[in-house]
C-alpha cells in the first residue's frame, strides 16, 4: 500500500521530528546579532556617504608613507 504510517516524518530517516530541533538561542545571542547587523548597516551607510572624501584622504596619505614599506 502507499499509505504512510501515522507519525511518519521525512526528516531523520522516517522518525518524527523531535521538539528540541528548533530551539531558540538565548536572548543575549539574538540581541548581539541584531546589534552587529545594525552596526554594519550604519557603517556601510557612512562609507557610502563619505566615499569621495575617503578616497581623497587615502590618495593623499598613501604616498606620504611609501618609505615605511
């Protein structure tokens, strides 16, 4: 017959999925992740806003320190 037995799951070789397979991490881990993403977004926005000024600064600073390489 083609009928599947009750409780048959596709994951884990046919065993029903356990309830602890999708536990949430601690709240502090989620908070750190959200803060890291927010900081990266703010940093990327600042880099895009000041791209021309940063390029000019980098071109001016690079020849000044050529003797240290």
